[in-house]
């Protein structure tokens, strides 16, 4: 009797397990069908959407491609301009000065190229004018320098005359003359032979002070 119950129990468990397997297979089949149905629906929707076609130019190139290419070239152009500008600014103070031709060089050029004679004459006139202006300026500076030097020499003489009156005598007209018999004047003359004093418009002041010190020590 117990064996019969055991067999019935095992038969019920087997039947229940088979039902679970069948149920699981059915669920998997249903899920697979739903997935297939969903994919088919999405594919159908994608296929049913209208395809967006980019406008093209007369050569068949899409305008969007043209646009992106134009943007790229514009960016490269701006970068190149920035680079060139930087180079020009950095080399602004290091560029070599243009060559200045001499009149003889210009004449030789005109002889070899007669058609450029007007240009050569214009360049020659500019050179001559520049040279004249330079010479005039030098002459003016020389005159100003000479005038300044004369003022300094006169002031130096007046300083010595006021500081060391024993160095001078007056002539018949009341003008001061050097007293060559004075030891101080002799010492001043000796000191003034030094180019450092002779070439200095105010050298007489230094020579007189130095000479006075030497005479005083003697």
C-alpha cells in the first residue's frame, strides 16, 4: 500500500514539474514573439519615415559639405593672417634699411637703362638736397659750438682777471694785457701747453688755479 502511495506521489510531482516546464516554455515563446513584433514594428516605422535629403549644388555636392568646407578654410585663413601679422610685428624693428644709392651708381644705372633716366634724376636731386641739408646743419652746429666756446673763453678770462689781478697790466688804452714778467703768468702759460687745458674753452680757469697753487708752494 505504501508503495502505491509513493508511486502516486512521484507521478504527481512529475506532472507538476512538466507543467512548470511547459509554462516556462510558453512564457519564453510569448516574450520572443513580443520582442520580434516590437522590432518589426520599429523597423517598419523607421522605413516609413521620410528620408531627409540634403540640398546639393550644381555639381551635386551637398550644400552642408560646402558650408563646412568654407568654415574650415575661413578658420585657416584667419590663423594664417594672425601668424603673418605676428611675424611682421616681430620683424618690424629688425628689417634692413633700404639701400641708399650714390650719384655715381645712379648715373651708371641710367646709362645702362636710359628709359629710367627721369627716375634717376629725381633720386639724384633728393640726394643732393639731403647732402646740402646735412652740410648746412653741420655748419650751423659748428657756428653754435664756436660761439659757445668763445663765450666760455671770455668768461674764463674774466674769472682769471678778477681772481688773479697780478697777472695783468693795462696798456695805454686801458685794456688788460698779460704780465709776462709774473711767475704766475709764466706758470699758467706752461700749464696751458697741455692739450687737456688748451682744447677746453674753460681750460684757462683750471690752468690758473693750478698755477697759483704751484707758485704758492714755491
